[in-house]
C-alpha cells in the first residue's frame, strides 16, 4: 500500500473494495491498484504488483503474507529481511531490508 500516486509505474484507478483503518482510526478506501518499481543499491530493480493506492497513507506498507502468496519466503534475521523463492536454499536469499529501530525498511 502507498499513499503516493506518483510511485506507480502502472496504475488502474477505481475503487477496489478495500478499506484501510489508519493509525488515528480514520477509514480510507483504496482508490486504485497498480505496480511500483524501485531501484535498489547494487541490485536489480524490484517491481511489486498489486499495490493499493490509499490516499492519506503517509508510509508505504508491504504485506509479508502477500509476498509469501507469490511464492517467496521471507526471513527476518539479525536485523535483516531476506527474501528467496520458496524451496530454494537460504544461501540464495537476497537482503531486501534492514531493521531501523522498531521498523523494517526496504533497502534503496
């Protein structure tokens, strides 16, 4: 989910039947869905499909369960987020994020 319309490389506008409850208990409807691509330092670009556009959302959020549903394994270990194809060796996992305080963030 993202609240930033300009992050999308592909976008289909329209209500998608999803409501999101924000931290202040305000309810916002997703107003579209699309793909977001971003560059990562010294790695190939990553494209995330099925991203919801939720106006008012101030931080980008990613669902670990959605990543798993796409056939990937996600591991949180030693302050890093590792991702690999399900069934592959952990040694093939790529670091996609790091822990900063109480949150995990994607690597640029």
